[in-house]
């Protein structure tokens, strides 16, 4: 499933803030989509998202996209 770059940034922030895990931007796309479809799941259903890469290497890209100077 495709998500926009903006949505991937939302997935990046979501996982970083809620779990303390900084995902790679590639994984952040999956995080956003999982959060999107989770709304249609019942409380006893689960979603597994495999994370790859290191999000700390993407901090500069995320900061630039958000207009934050490091």
C-alpha cells in the first residue's frame, strides 16, 4: 500500500513518541499504514510490523522536512 511522504513522517513521529523507537523512513511508511488499518480492527486483533534499518540516520531528513534546523 502506498502512503505519502507526509504520512510516512506521521508514522515516524507516531512510533517515536508512543514506543520510543525511531524507525527508518522505509519502515515509517508501514507504521503509518498499520495505524490507518488498525482503526478497522477489533480490540482482540493484532498487527505486526517488521522494522528494518536505523531511524537515527534519518533524523536530518525528517528535521529538514519539518523545517527544523539541527
